[in-house]
C-alpha cells in the first residue's frame, strides 16, 4: 500500500512536467507566397523539334526570369526532423526566349509537387532554423510558343527538381508560426509535350536553376 501511494505521489509530482514536455510527433499545414527567379537553358536556347513527318518547328521556351509563386505544405515533425509534401503553382505572362518580338508574351503556368526533408536546429524552442533537401516533379505549360509557320501550339515541359532548403520557424503562439524560406532548385527537364510532336522530341535535357524566397504562415498541432 505504501508503495502504491509512493507511485501515485510520484505521478502527481511529474504530471505537470510530462504535460508540458514537447510532443515528439506533431503535424502541420502552411500556406505562403514567394518570389521566384530563374536562369538556365530555357533562357538561352530555341529548340528545333520535329513532328511525325520530319518537319521542323521552333519552340521558344518561356523566359521565367521573375515570377510569383504560391508555396503550400502539409507535413509531420518527428522531434527535430520534418517531412512535408509541398505544392507550388502560379500563372503569369512571360516573354519567349529569342523570339523576334519581345513585346509578345504568353500565359505560362509553373507547377511543382515534391517532398521536403528538413532538420530543425534549436527544436523545440519557439525560434528554430531548418536546413534540408527536397525532390520534386515540376511542370511548365506555355500557350502557343511552338511555331510551325503560321501554326502555333501549346507546350508542356516536365522534369525533376533537386532542392536545397533553408528556413526559419518563429512561433507566435504554441500552434502558429511564421516561416520565411529560401529554396534553391536545380531542375532537369527531360520531356516536352505538344499536339504536333512526340514526347521524345527533345534531343537533349534542359537544365534550369530556380530560387524561391517565400513567407508562409504555419499551423502546427
């Protein structure tokens, strides 16, 4: 009986400490917006692509110099480690690389879906710094930037992105944090799709560097 009373007293004594201890596993969702800058092969090359009959056309990629982007994430924290599903999307008017009339712009949509892994330094403090990596599927769709004489076609580039990620978590409350992020992506585009050409029309991959600076609001529970 004395032993049970001692155990009960110990539990009551430790209960506030255990309750206040940080949860080893938490979940989060965050929404943000950022500025994306881009430079690479898409800024330098006009692609010569052939249709099924061997007729060549000119594909002028969107320049993607500067544009906005949403930045959404859903994820889980396991102590210092975070794993998140990330989604980015934006549509804007962009110039076409090496097109004679540089005043002409085309609607361009960029979409990225990927996984991000970060290690959070200073966890579980209200101020944390994260560093990590990511891999993503990226798609760029541009209206009427493939030219066969007077005929114009939409194009879809698809590739993989390999990213370096750095961010800061500043918790305003126990559940709400501001998250500024820097994301550096090296993208390899290996296929392009259009109505008139085959998916393997590209004779070499296109490499494009993209840097996203974003600010997001996170809810964590």
